[in-house]
């Protein structure tokens, strides 16, 4: 899934987890979230790191939504390779 490879900022993590910057910093200190880098004073994280913090269903819905946005808005970059199968997904 393409969405898992995205890097997101601390601010985006705060929105997804509905938490404060201090809580994100605490998760980093406790090594529950591992940053992939830094942009200025803000950490960046791979979206796949959030899989540690969200239940499987929440995480899967988030990744599927991002994949749909990417493939809809940038189809020439994310076109399906020969042999890949597309499954209809429940839109609930």
C-alpha cells in the first residue's frame, strides 16, 4: 500500500491521534513512536509507525483512504502493474 510509505509531520500525528505535541514527544521518548527524521524542530514519521498506536481497523481505513486519494489524484504515478488485482472495497 502506497500510504504506508508516506512521511507525516508531528502536527499530522497529533490530528490523527487527537493528542498534544507533548504526548507525541512522550511517545518518542518511550520509543513507542520512532521518528524517521526531522524538519526544523518537528519530527517526521512514516505513516506505518501509526500502526503501533491505532487498532488494526482504524489504521487500515486510514491507509486505504490515503491510497484512494493518491491513486485518484495522481493516477499516472500510481498506476497498477500488470498482474495486480483490484478488489472492491467496502466504502463504509
